[in-house]
C-alpha cells in the first residue's frame, strides 16, 4: 500500500512538472491579460481579479496554462458569466494555442487579430453575444495553424469570409451555426483543406445553390446547413462524391427534385440523412437498401409520394424513420419490419397509407415512438402492441380504427407509455369502463381521445392515472356529471371535455385541482406530444414546440348551477371556457383575481346580475366573451372597448357604445384601485372633470380646445379615463351625459 501511495505521489509530481512552467510568464503577456481583464465589465473583472493580480505569475491565474518555458499556451474561461468585449490584446499572446471563452455574455466584434493568429489551434467563442463581420487583420499570412473554429450561437453577420478558409490548410472543424451569416455557401475549404471533416452552417441566412465544389471534400464526414430557408436547387451530383459523409443535413431549406437512386448509393458511410422540410418529390429509391450504416432517415415535410420501398427493411441499423407530412400511399405490409430491431422512432403521420398495421411492426421491441396519425389505416390493433415494452409515445388519431377497448386493454400494462393520442377513431363505441384497467398506465401523462362520438361516463379508472397532465375527451357523446375525484389528479392542468352531454352543477371539486391552484405549472411533458395545434382560437394557438396552456374547457355541455366562487383559487389558469351551457347566477368577483387568464368565454349561458369591477386586473387578456346572457347594469370602463371584450346579446347592459344608455342617476362602476392610488386619481378626475365641464358649457366660445380633446381621445392612455369621466363627472357638474361617439365627431 505504501509503495502504491509513493508511486501515485511520484506520478503526480511528474504531471505537475509537465504542466507547470519552469519560469514565470513574461511581463508583456501579463500586461496583455490584464488589459483583457480591464476591458471586461466591472462584475466580470471582479470575479477574476481574485486570482488575476500583478503580484503573482500569470501562469498561476485561473484559466491560464503555460508551457515549460513560461509562455501562455491556454486561456480557458468557459461559463464564467463574463461580459464586455474581447480585447485585441490577446493577440499579443504569441504562444497561445487554445482559446476557450464559450458560454459567456461577451459582446462586440471578434478582434481580427485573433482570427489571424499565427499560433491558436483551438478557437471557441460559442454561445456569446458577439456580432459584426468575421474578418482577418492579416490575410496575407502564408499559413495559419487553426484546426478548430467554433463561433456558433452568436450574432455574426455578413458573408462568411473565404480568405479565412483558404489560408488554414490544417482545419478539421468549423461550427458557424446559429448566427446571421448571409451570401452563398462557402466552399474554398475543400480546396485548401481536402481532408477537412466537419462543417456546420445551420441556422443562418445562406442562399443560393449547393456548390458543386463540396464534392472535392473527399474526407468530409459532417455537413450541416439546416434552417437557412434560402438554399435552393437540387442536390448536385458532385455532392455524392463526398463518399465519406456520415451526417448530411439540409433540413428546412428550399431544395427540390428527386432523390437519385444511383447517386445515393455512393453515400455508403451515411449514418444520418436529413432532408426534411424541403420540396423534394418522387419516391424513395429502392437503392436506399444498400445504405447499411443508415441510422436516421428524415424526409418529413416534403412532397414525396409513392409506396414505401421494401428495401427499407434491409437497413437493419435504422433507429429513426421520419416520413411525416408527405403523400406516401399504399399498405405498410410491403415493408418487412422484422429485421429493424434497432428501430426506435417510426413517424408516418399525415400521409395516405392504407390497410391494417402489419404484425411485423410489433416485433420492433426497441420502439419508443409510433406515430401513424392522419392516414387511411383501419381495422383493429393486434394485442401484440402490448409487447412494445419500450413504447413511450403512441399516436393513432384520424384513421378508421375500431375496438377502443382492445387498444386500452392491450396497452394498460405498458408501464413506460406517457402519451396516448387516439382521437377521431372508434366511431360510436363505448368508452371502456372495465375496472381491471385500474392498475394500468402508471406513467401516462397525456390521454387524448377527442372526436370519436364515444358514449358512456368518464370511467373511474382515470382516477388512478397519478401522473396525468393532459386530458382531452372533447367532441364525444359522454354523459353524467363531472366526478368529484377529478381534483385528486394532482398533476392535471389541461382539461378539455367540451362538446359532450355532461349534466349537473359545475362541481366545486374541479376548482380544487392542485396544479391549477399552483402559481407555477411544473410541466414535464415531452415537447413532441402534439404535432398539430390542440387549441386554435381567434387569438391563441398552442401546438408543436409550445407548452400547452393551463386550461379548463367545459363548453358545449348541459351544465347548470352557478360558477363557484372557488374559481378564484385557480391561480395558474390561462384559458377558461364555460360557454354554451345553462349556468346561472352572477359572475363571481373572484374570477378577476386570476391574473394569468388570457381567454375567458362565458357566452351563451343564463348568467345574471352586474359585471363585477376588476377587468383591468387581467393584464394578459386576449378574449373576454360574456355575450348572450342576461347581464344588466353598466359595463365597467375596462370593458367598453370593442376588443377584446364581447358583451353583445345582453339587452339589459348599457354603456355609451351600445344602443341602450343607463339612467344618468345610476352609479357607473369603475375598476377597484388601491388606497395609494385613490387620492391622485380623484384629484385628476376632479381637475379633468372641471376642465371638461367648462369645455362643454363654452363649446361654441372655446373651439380652441377641440384639437386637445381629439388628441386625448386618440391616446390609449386616456381612453378608459375619458369614457368614465364622460358619464360620472358630467353628472357631478350637473350636465347631461355625453356620448363618446358624439364627442369624437365634435
């Protein structure tokens, strides 16, 4: 044991002698580093100044490494929350080999002197706020040793300079993604560095066609130019000459044409082929079966057609097949899935596939995501679907499947599945209520079965879905009351049971749901849960890549009774729709305590009484609809503008913008304000009211004030104040109320 400890100590000493400098860094290098420090923001410099001070060798400073002769060879300060510019003084570190300032908040331009460095081999300034053009200070230098350049996730603009590439024959990797570079795709690196293996130009503004010169990059392994939108034309034949390519990605551009079956076989080393979101047509060539190393095939969002090639079954390394949103047709039986044992994702949604789901799919034991929505598939699902023990995501909506009970029973023991989307199938069937389902779906987060015309009651087994977050049973024929046990689903925050036949009072239990009462909703959903919008109104759309809203959607049922005052406890609620029911009583004041509300629809009920004050508390409102009820009295000043409020169809309501005007003796409700705000508002109202009364009495004498009133009317800041004063202050002055529209005409 002692001998082992001695060996470890000796090894550590040898390592330290290799890493530590024999002498201190030069005063020039120390001065250059301190200048870099001095140009950073005060907060940033204070973080480094603890170890960066002139009294010690800079080789001992944080983030600095030196060679044996004391020369600074490395400056590595990633994720230090540094702010400010990158000083050109760093170019004076003539022995610097590695520069890593990634994951900070550095801004300004990248000094040309650093780009032209005659020593830096590794250069990483990714994930900062750098901007401007990328340029060199000395393009005449005969050679640059740079091998890796990572400037991704910044704000660089302009054309990507070809001179940077031409003089750097040692380049092995460039990552310029997530910037705003424009112009044509650069290709000179293929001339100066034929052994160059990696280029990522994704998420920029490049345009034009793919240069044929890329085919000269005989050693290119990774080529990414996704999300540029303006790269067009076809795939040049020369591109397929880069036979070493392993990852080819031109996702979301304007490419077109067909996949050349002869040329594609040259990509014998391809692992990831991503040509999604373009304008490709035609079918998938049979020769694709020769791509034995292929793991990911992305051809989604194109205009491709034809039947699936049976040769896909020969690509036994496939993990992802993504062909959604095309015009593929035919039966899936043509593909033998028995050999695709590595397949994890099969996404064929929004095509024209027909027939039944082939049994061979159920042999893909590693399948985690199966998406077959929006096709013309039919029949029953085999009980063997329950053998997909790794399945997390199943989407079968908008087909013609039958026997929903068979599906639920087959999947109930799939302990990993978290998303189940089955809508627009199983027409006219009964929703399964079998008590044996109670112990299933332990991990289910999303259950979506809308638009099936299902009958029956909300099944009791739903009460045991402890992790359920999203429940969509809308557009069915479900009956009965809303069960009190629903408040026991502690993670449920999205509820859509609209367009059914539910009866009974609106239960207080639904107002006691834990997630809807929480100030923040801890959403754990897979962001891919919904590829199509699940809620699309006139103001809001929630769909792909968007977090679903906290929603209580109970419209178009036969619910009765009053809206419980406990609705004020639903602090996280974003959308509330109780429309087209038979709810009665008053709108509870507590509703206006829900400051996160964006959409409120209480229309087409039997609500009575006045509208409580407090609309101005709902700062995020895009829609408030209380039309077609039996409300009466004044519309609060907050709701007198036509948008986003709708109070039509309430003949007892009055306000200057409606046909009916309340008796001037009636008090006009205003928004509640805090005690601190009351006094200045009263003072302002009295002053403004006195001024307005004088203007009305002496209208013919004082025409000079008219432009001032027109200006105030056009300013949104005074719109609500003016509407209120027109009716209440005039009454205090002993004058008749003045209609807003009339005042505007004057």
